[in-house]
């Protein structure tokens, strides 16, 4: 009986979030506390275990998120991000396919390091007008931009830190699967761009080249500084550095390579730190709430109540696993039960704690559904801002990309099944 009441709590809070009656920032930690109450945990235990320990449950992940955001601000303040975008625009030529692919690759590269709505706005303020000004349709521009953001976020080290913390897997395991899914995402994005660009007119660059020339004067980002976004990734992937250390090295590289006589690097770092913390704040607050939910659903009493229900619906065969995550991936939209940044964080943690599947099988399954969320979820702040900037309805963006990202999620589920269910 208690297990079904806990599920009812999940559905009620999901409905409140989907209907915009309650933001995820409040709903998720509140859900954790209510789950503790429904499980009849004593008040002191709810306070100590669920709330006090919960707020620090993902501390490693949100520290990484903060340092990633600081590096992102360094790249924005020194002009590295801007220069990468503009070089990509020049590289694209006068063919819509070339322009869209060049801009997609540049945005994806930047968001391997950047994070937060502030970064989305700053990069978008450069990339989106360039694509719009050459006559590309607003809906195409918005969706390609979000594909770029989603691709980069798939190999963003701050996200890797979060994913491994939620399910307790190793960074090496996350790295292998995340890179494989990133490859599938790039393939899907190229197919998407091909179909969109076929309907787009050929473009002219005169006005864009002029605006670029006017803005070059006050930023200093030599060519060797443009590899800054991949410096932390190289250190983690090939030299097995820890994530925060790699971000600090990336900050140092960006500051040294963009240094000019007469500039004050300590002021630059200080300014980037303040702005970076502000950028990371919404994600950090959400992670604090998710930590409370994780502590609630991983409590032995809650696990014992939910075990019979989950054991009866979560498949443990290869085929069942693939069908389960492939078919249910749209439930990652609207912070649903397959969303690692919503209800799914609790579901994933519970599946691991009950040992229904191996930790990496659970992690991989939810990373498949994460592809639907990061690119297509209309509750993402980056989707809402991009829709507003380009003047299209945020739900039209979801409708446009959902066939592609659903297939991407299904292909990723097959890959996950082959890697972790055989």
C-alpha cells in the first residue's frame, strides 16, 4: 500500500510540474520530503537523512558545474566564444548546408565547456542573428542551435560529474558511453540539417561580414586560444585528470593565451568567477533539490515499499531493455519519470539501489532518454529563450525535432543494450 501511495506522490508532483503549477526547483525537493512522510519516517530522520544529507548529496557535481561556468565566462569575456562562432560562419560559405553545419559544430564545441542560460544567451546572441540575417528560416535556425547545445552538453564534463554522482558509476564508464552517444547525436544532427537545408534559399554574406569587422577590434583571442573548450576534455579523456582540476587548467590556459600587456588577469578571473557562479546558480539549486529526492527514494524503507512494483515493470532482458527505454524516452519531456534532471533522477537511483539492473545499464538507459530532454524539452530554459529570440513557438521546436531525437534515443538504447545487457 505504501509503495502505491509513493507512486501517487510521483504522479501528483509530475502533474503539477507539467501543468506549470509548481516549478521543478520547488517540486523536486518537496517530493522528496513528502515521500519520507508517506513512508512514515520519523521527523528527525527526515531532517537529518533526507534534508541535511540530501542538500550535499550532489556536492561534487555542482562544484564541477560552478567551475565549468567560470571557464565559460572566461571564454565569453576574452572573445574566444565569439571568434569561434564567427570563424565557423566564414567557413560555411554561401551554401545553407555548409553554414548550418559550421554553426552547429561551433556551438557544439563551445557547449562542451559552457553551461547555463547565461552562456546560451551570450552564444545565441552571436550565432542566431548570423543565421537569421542570411535568410535561413527561424524554426530551422532555432532547432539547429539547440542541436548544437545538446550535442555539446552530452560531453560536457560538468554533466558527466552529475551523471556519475546520481547512479554511483565511475567516470570512465560514463565517458565511454557518453562519447558513443555524442557520435550518434552528431550523425542525427547532420541528417536533420540536410533535410532542413534543402528547403532553404542560398545566402549572401555582405551584411554579416560588415558587422563582424566592426566588432573585432576590442577582443583578443589568438588562434591558439580557440582550443580552450577541448583542453579540459583532453585532460580528462586522455590523461585521466579529475574534472574540477581539468576545468582549472582550462581557465589557466584561456587566461594565459589571451593575455595582453596592460590587462589585469586577476580582474578578469574575478569577474568571470562572479558571473560563472550566477550562471551556475539555477543548476546548483536544482541539484540540491534532486539530492533531497535521491536521499528519499534511496532510503531502505522506501526501497522496500517500491521494490515489488518496480521489479514487475522494469525488464531485465536485452530486448525488453531496448524497447523499454526506446519507447518511453518521450517521458523525459516536462521533467517526467525518464528525465535525469527531474523525476527520473529518483527512478534511476531507485533502480540502482534495488539492483534491478546494473548501475551502468541504468545510467546508459537514462542517458538515452536524456537526448530527448536536452534538445526537445519545452521546459528547458534554453529552449524557451531560443524560441523567444527567434520568434517561434517553443512547442513547434519540440514537434520539429521529436522524430529525430526519438530515433536518436532508440538507437542509443540499442547501443546501451549491446554494451551493458549481454
